């Protein structure tokens, strides 16, 4: 029962952490807005913002409650014992994934449906039809499910054969290094393939057309001069059929790099505001890797070192799996259960990685903003950011703690300070 008790402790700690962060959020939102962002909201619109966030928090609480209930059932019921009776480890894995994903995606469907057609509709931010919603949800579900089955299937295949491949783990650390290098190469190819599938799904969800505005194209080409990273084109996508959101991005896929612009921008914003946001995106293309980017790779190296050490000591892992099986009354391997436990144990590391990655990404956003300033569109970008914040009910002055822990883009207050050269 030690593992099951640990799972309950994990759920309790996660809930306490969420409650504490929400208290920090609420306390900070009661403060007057700094003068740099005070003109974004009038009293009525700011109340809309508070209500909007409150509606989403209630929905999040419901989702968390349902998820926790499902997880508790899976852990404390004979679920894994039922799956074990299927015998073949691949069939056990496949059926387990299908059952749990089916439950999870049914929950996600109704939660997302409520968010889109109740909350977003309430604040006039949704334009999706039921057909569009179903199409997007179906494509994303199939992609997620396919990736999970393939990824877990390959890991199970490796685990099922590693004893034979390594002569019952009797290999040197040099041989382990070569073995891990091969595994990481396979995983790299797999990630590349998944990225390609994600791009295909994106092009199924939206219609992309070439930007035809000659004046806009000429200004973009002027700003692109000197950029070594070549792009295939400037594309406009039909965001207006789904929402009032305005966005622009660089699709930085190897051998296929494009700049995407939401049609809402073209329909509703001035040319200078468009130049500002495009100067920002071109700033990303000009970005050169720095120390913060390279530090990310240290984590991958550390993971590889752990794997290199683990393989010659594989009997230790076998003993751990035997102990896990005894905790759940199992007689054979249950890889999905192992994945769940590893996922929970890895969460602290994942948390640190996420916080660090957010920090590094925020630095890149500040750098990209400075390119807009350099091109003479800094004030236009500020004006655009304020309009977007008002329209999309953005938390324009989040608590520094929340921004540090959760934001991969700078909060609007800090971003405007950066554009004004005040930070």
C-alpha cells in the first residue's frame, strides 16, 4: 500500500500547490494596475476579465475533480489486474491506452465544449461551429492517441528485448553508451515524424493562403534582409472562422519554415500594427542561440547518462518492477502502470525543466520585441498588445511569481516596459 498511499499524497500536494497559486493570483489582481497598462481596461471590462477567469477556474476545478476520481479508481480498483488477464504485454498496453484515453477524451470533449460554447460565447470570443469544433477535436485526439501508442509501443518493445540484447545486462558502460545512442537516435527520428504530423494536422485545421498585399510583402522583405534563416513564404490562415483571436507565428519546421498571420490581423488592424507584429516574428528568425539555449541540452545529456548507468544495472530495475507488482497484486509486467509511476516521479524534474524553458523563451520574446523597436514599430506593437489584451481578456499584470512559474511569454506589463526600454 506504500505506492497507493504515495499516490494520494501526490494528489493532495498537487491540489495544495494549485490552491496556493490561485490565492497569489487573486491577491495580486486586487492591486491597482501600473500606469503602463492602466488604460487597457475600463472598470466594466476589467470586471469582465475577472469573471472570465473565475468561470475558467470553476471549470478547471470540475475537470481536476473528475480526473482525480478516475485516477483514484484506476489505482485502487483491480483495473490493472483485469488488464493483466489479457496476457500479451502489447495487447495489455494497447487495451489499457484505448480504455484510459477513451475516458480521458470523453471528459476533455465535454470540458472543451463547455469552454468553447458557453464561456467563450459568453464573452463573444468564439466563432467556431459545432462542425469545426468536432473536426479539430477529432484530429487532435487521433494525433495524440497515435503518438502515445507508437511511443509506448517502441518502449515496450525495447524493454521486452533488452535482456536478450544486453546478455542479461552483462555489458560494459561503453556498450551501454552505444546502445543508448541508438535509442536516442530512434527517438529523435520519431520526434521528427511527430512534428511533421503536427504540421499536417495544423494544415487540416486551417486554410493557409499566400499573402497578396504587395505593400505588406515589400516591407516584410525589407525587414528580412540579412536573415540567414530562409522562409518559404508568408501565409494567412483563417482564424476568423474559429475565434476573435489574433496571432502570428513562425512555423520553424526543418526544411519548411513559414510565417503565419491570422486573417483577423489583416481585417482589423492598421498596417503599422501589422508591421510591428511581423517585425517581432522576423526577430525570432534573427535570434542566435545563447547560453540559455545551450543549458537546455544539459538536461538531455544528464538523462542519457542516467540511462547509460541504468542498463548495466538493469537487475535493479527488475527488482523495482517486482516490488511494484507486489503492491498492486500483479504477477506479470504492466508497462502502463510503470509509465504512470515514472511520470509521477519525473514531475519535479519536469517542473524544473518547464520553469527553465519558460525563462529561456521569455528572453527570446524580449529579443524579438526589440527587433520591432529597431525597425521603428515599438509604439505600434505596444498599441497592438493593449488592444489584444483588452479583446482577449488577458491578465496584463500577473504576479511575478506566477509569471516566473507559468508564463512562456512575458506578462504584458513587463513586455511593455521592455518595449519602452524601462526594464
